């Protein structure tokens, strides 16, 4: 039996960096991955979809060329070439990660599924590839996968998830998407721009329903303008094969005929291989591993990082998890390092075009706080009033800032529009300082940029009633 100081199971965004950092601190580390190094982000998430998004944006901008005084000939998309460009980027990223780990002393990468086999005193026994390993510390970073609903007829119809859709070599004639949250909307716009007809079915009355209602409507407007059809307050009651490929009968008895169907209906944790019961690690009703704010599970010595702990479904939250764990391992909390996951402010982006950048609370959450007596200030501006957006003829969207009136600190912000996914970092980083919004209001911005309007918007702050 081989012994390690730490074993990391799953090689998503937290584990590889943590493995290297622990090894550099003198730990003997094993990193076990049953699928592909890099997890969802590198292989079937951020890297491939954002690469493909660029191809889709280029196609879209070329189709608008005449609006900018640029004359082009007939425009077509080589779908297979766009997909190959995406796959090449993924392979390069994964190879870079593999080389980094292989070059790090004291890190051994093992390819196989890992499962707990119990304990030997204060050490955990973990089996992989027929070998039993022991360790005093375990870090779980196994991520999530798509939820596929139990729809009548699904067994007779080929369907796609966020993984299999990236394996296509021909563009769908008509892509039906079930689910209008972040993944469904991003992929819907990408494939629409690459040449597919797209229809999106969603169970509620508006898309991206976790966002404020007006934000959702802005997103729906620009996606409809590109030809995406929405079927809201609806669900799929039956799937059938048809001459076009498949047919989806909806809850109101409408039928949609398409060539492909994609399910973007949520995520579930990858815990089925772990045999958690062998050591008593607890999960919640949805199967996510329960942790405290420092990612400790119900069993001392075992931590769960990344999507599998249900504390954030993003690459950056997973990576931040490893930073918090490393700070604790070092016995200190460097300047700027959140002390635990409960005290960090969640930020994220939806990478539609234009993108949505979000941090902190929404306007609806702010109203709930105001109803309880908290004094809150709000200001906003339409992107149609922002000079840079007008100059680039990308005027969809708006900006909104939410401020606590007494502390003068930011509580949240939404930037839907040109550069919103990048610009939101200005607010995110500023929030980490805990400073008054007045300092930002007095800063000297660069013209012409979108962010130069921050002081202007802050001057419009008014009490939320």
C-alpha cells in the first residue's frame, strides 16, 4: 500500500493548483481523475464554448458588415472548421495542464475512478485501478454533470447535453433547447449564429429567471431579434421521432419539430463513484456534499471543493475554494483573501452577446431588504445612452448599481451590454475593498469607455422605495 500526505479526487479547477501548491510545501500528493484533466471548464465548459462563441460572434459581425460601411460577398459558416478550432484549443489547454502536473515534483497523477474503502486508524483508504492508497487528507473536486429529465419517449430519441453537443460535426438544422438559463441561452445564441434554427422551451414565464425581470426581458429581446423562438411557461410532455428528426409535444399540446434536442435543465453532482458512505460523508437532498464555509465535510480530514459542494457553480468559485483552503493550510489569511466562503461576494457572467456581468444582490433582493427597513440607493443607465456603446453600435442592455445608504458600500451591480463580462470586475474588485462608492465617483475614468460612466451613474443614486 502506498501512502500520501494528501489525495485529491477529481481534477477540476481547484484540485490541480492545490496539488501543486501542496507539493511545493513538501507534501506527497496523488491527484486522481477518472475522466479528463481540467474538468468541465477545460473540456466541455468555458474553454470550448467561449472559443466557439468567438466564431459565432465573427459570423454575426460579418453579417452586419454593411451597417459599418464594409462591403462583403456572400457569407457562410464552415461549421466543421469552427468546431475543429474549438477542439484544438481544448486539446492545447489540457496538454498544458498535463505537462504542468507531470513536471511538478511530489505530484503523481493517476487516471481512474476513486472510491473510499474505509479507514485505517486516522488514515483514509482509497481504491483506484485495483490499488489501495492511504492518506490523512482528502480533497474532493469531482464537479457536476447535466441533469437529463425523465421525459416520456426520451429513450427513443437521440438527445444532447452540454458535452455531446460539442462533438457535433454538422450544424443542426433546427436545435430545440429545453431550459432557458445560462447554458441554454449561451449555446442557443452560438448555434443560431452558426446557422441553426433555434427554439427554446422553458418552464417559467421568463428566461434567466434568477435575474431581475427587466434584465431577463432585455436578454429575450436581443435573442428574439436574432431569430430565436421562445416557448415559455411550457415543458416537454412527449418526445417522438419524426421526418425532421424528432418532435416535442409541449404541455399545451403544441408540437415542435426539430433535428436535435439539447437538455440544459440543471446540474447534478458527480459522487456516484466515491462510495461516500464508507467513511460517512454526508450529502444533501440533491446529492451535493455538505460542507461548512471552509469546505469541511461531515468527516474531519475530508474537504469538498468546487461545484460538488453546491457553494458555487463556476470555475472561479472552484479556484477560489482552493485559495481559501491553501490560506488555511498555511495558517494565515493574506490581505484580500476571504476567510471563508460565506463572506465572499458571488460574481459571475452569462456569456451571451452582449454579455451579462453580475455581482452581489439583485434589485428584487434589494427591494426585499428595503421592505425590512434597510436604506438602499439605486442608480442605472441604459446602454443606449453610453457613448462607447453608440459608437460601436452595440446598444442593447443597461447598467445598475445598488448601494447600502448607511455604509455607502456596493451591495450589487448588473452590467448587461458591451463588455459587461469584463467591466463587472471593476465593481467586484471595488467591493472587496469595502470602500465607499464616493471614492469611485471621484476617480478619473478614461474616455471613451463604458466604465467611464460609473461616476455619472453614481451621481444618479436615489433612495429605493
